C-alpha cells in the first residue's frame, strides 16, 4: 500500500523558514512526480512545486519562485520543500502527492494529475 506522510509544518513568523518532508512507503520513487500542493481556507487546492524522481526536473508556482526549493532523496524515499521568506499568504494545509510521470513535470504539477495523497500538514505564517 503506497503511503505518503508529511511532516515539518508549524507556526512561523513572517520572513521565517520551514522545511517540509514527505516520506513515501510502499513503493520506490522511480519515474514518479512528487508534488507539494496547498489549500487555504475558502480557496482551491493549488500546486506549489513538483519534482521528477528520475531526473530531478522541477516546477514552481510563480508565487513561490525564489523562496521555495524542492528536492528529493531517492535513497530515503523522501521529498523536501524548503520554504524561506515565508509570508502570511503562504498559510495553508500543505499536501504531498505522487503520480507516475507521464507528462513533463510542469504538466503533471496539477492536483488532478496526482494519484496518491498524504493527509497534509498545517503551515501558519503569523506574527
């Protein structure tokens, strides 16, 4: 059974940093796209960043470019999201998701492309 478990969320002040982790079990991260998605209250779920586990190619939403960095450790079956210069508008539940790669990472980085989902971790940016 494929499972994704997120960790690393919490409360941080504006301008601060957090690192989210997504640990995968039940499958090997070969030829998958792993993505981070977020959903704020009253808003649609949006793609934040995705990475290909095979070649490391990445995609970022415009709102996080230059501030967030996605990375993977295939040996640990884990994907990370380093979030710097956090803003109050980054407050949301962050979900990790995965799907077999059948398109480019940019084309895959949409919630409707994802097959497997974690339960989410809450990130709150507030002073």
